[in-house]
């Protein structure tokens, strides 16, 4: 389930949290909800595993709306959407979540 929380007053925007469901062995067991963020609201994504001890990697294999294409449990924040990316609720950004030997391919949308 994706949730939204407000950043501290010294920062702009909000963080949309995407929970990566993992089983008792720390393996992804089903697809997380797609992220839906608003560029105009300066939102960013925070990926978290349902078990805080689980390790995961995120990779945008084709196009990433963010400055970087890879994220992990050690670097879980996406940062803001790149300046040249236009918000488009019809464009879907696909990424892969890997935990150990399992992977799954969810995605997300950047709204204007």
C-alpha cells in the first residue's frame, strides 16, 4: 500500500511510501502497489520492505523519472522527479524489485 507523509518544515514536498511485501524469508512475495506521485507537489518515493530487515534492490531498466535508475534498502529515497520529465498520468514507469533470488516488475506514474 502506498502512503503519503509530510517532510520536515525545512524541506519541500511529501514522501510517498511504497511498501514491498516480503515473506518470512525476506523474499518479495507479491507486487507492491504502483507509485503515484505529483511532480508539481515535489513528491518523491520511499521504498520500504514490509520486514525492515529485508534487503532489496530497485532498478528502472529502461527509463527512470528520477536522477538515478537504482535504489535499495540502503538508498531507498527516489529524490525529486528530474526537471526535464513532464508529468503524464498516461505514462507508466516500469521497474524491477529484487530480493535474493526473487524479482517482480511493478511500476508507477508521475502526474503533473
